[in-house]
C-alpha cells in the first residue's frame, strides 16, 4: 500500500483504504482542515490532490440558542435532532440502562421532527425487535466487510475476519469482502 503523500494521484488514492487518523495526519501536514467525517476528509484530500488547492470552507453554522430545556415524553423531537448527553440520560431513564443511540434509531429521530419523545420510545422498541439489518454507510467499509465476512463464514472467528480485512485493505482495489480473501488465513 502506498504512503499517503502529496504526489499520490486522486485515482490511486481512491484505490486504497486509509484510516481516518492517516487522513487527518495528511491534512495536518498539508495545512488542510482536519475536522469532519472520514468521507469529508476523503473528499477534501481528493480535491487537494486533484487541484493542489484547499477546499473553500463552508460557512460556520451557528449553534442554536436552545438551552437544555427539560425533556418530557410529550416534548417534540424538533428539527436537526442531535444525540446529546441530556437526551441519552432521558432515553436511559425511559428505556433502561441498555439504551444506545444506534444508527437506525438515530435516523428515525432525525427524520421525524414532529414526533414526540413518547413516539421515539415506541419506535426504539420496534426497531430493537425488528430483524431487519441496518444499512451500513459507505464510509464504514470495515464494518461492512466484517458483516459480509461472517455471512459467508459463520464458522470463523473475529480474528480471522480481521486478518482478512488487513490483507484486503493492503492490496489495490475495492475493500468489499470476497471469498478469495480467505487466502490470508493460509
């Protein structure tokens, strides 16, 4: 796998998997903004490798003046829902100590601003009891690889999956699981 350096072409960059920390290190070294999601960092780097220019910064979003008002079951979720500590405490109190802001639930919260927290508690249990798999975002290649690995190899261990993942990300090309990745275990 090549080192992430300024001379790398955008096309070659896209052929390999880099950890978020490696992307941030590159951005730091090149004077690029280091905050944001892995996908944002990748887009920033691709633009920089293509043009030699830093991406124009988007205007800073002002934080709402909303202070931590008391949350009740009848409170509305509201626009631009953010998973915060006071909301986690509320849901833990209503749902129990096992509560987690899982991806599917977060998506539900963000797409239902007119619903109440009571509706959210009900939706949480529905989602928990559903056998439907959560869609894994494209930026979470590792998670998708591990899921696909175990769907094809129920008899293997997590250590086996990780060995195959490390092999896969070290070679040029996509990072999707393939049966041929099992050669890393030989």
